């Protein structure tokens, strides 16, 4: 599996040869960004899960920046952000909004529909719409941060524990094969 993944990733010469990436050669070729071990995989998954909830097309950029700052596996961090897509983003934002409502005591208890444009005029309706968005925005913003942090922590722990269980099984199998107890 490692060989297949390695074949998909760009090699160091391709990064060195790209004139747009030449100024970042020292940063992008750091060995910890491309090495896959327990620590770098867990950190990359955590960074990808956290940055996956960033609105808009900035998710992969955020994951790349986190990978550079924390020196975790860059491709895995960027790949992990793909858990958010047009199918999953709506349920995730509803969960984030619910978490934000639960944490903020003054938030609306139920979802309030946006104001209807009525006969009052455009300015009055625009003000009502802005007030509605601000009321919705606080629980959603806090909920997104809390959900992203929770997903990142769960992903980090899950990868570390799973990798550890796998290694222990390999060690036990190796001991059994060699006849040592």
C-alpha cells in the first residue's frame, strides 16, 4: 500500500523543478511533511478534520498551512478535508448550529426562519435580515469551532489507538512465528 501511495505523490525532483514552488523548496521538502508514521498520520488527520469545516474553497489551503506549521503529513492532511462535500456539509452545519445553541445560553431555542420581504420597505427588510443572520451566526460560528475541535481530537485519538493496536498485533505475530514468549 505504501508503494501505491508513493507512486501517486510527487517526488522531490518534481517539486524542485517547478519554478512556482522553488521559493518554498526548503519548506515543502521537509522530510516530516512526506513521511508517514503514527505521529504524522494522526496529526494530519486531525488537521484535515479541523480544516474540513472551514467554509468555502479554503479547506485544503488551511490543511496545508496546518501541516507545514505542525510538520505532519501534508498529502494526508489535504486528503482528509474531503470528508466535507455537498452531501455532508449541510448535516455537519446543522450539528454545528445545534452545538452552538446548546453552548450559548442566549441563542434561539428553535430555528427561526429568515424574515419575509414585506410592504415595510427594502431598508427595513435588510435590517431585519442582518439581525437574523447575526442571531444565527453566533451559534453557528461557535458550533463550527467546537465541532471541528471535537472531530480533530477524535480523529487524532482514533488514528493513534488504531495504529498502536496494529503494531501490537504485528509484534505478537512476530513473537509467535519466532517461537519466543
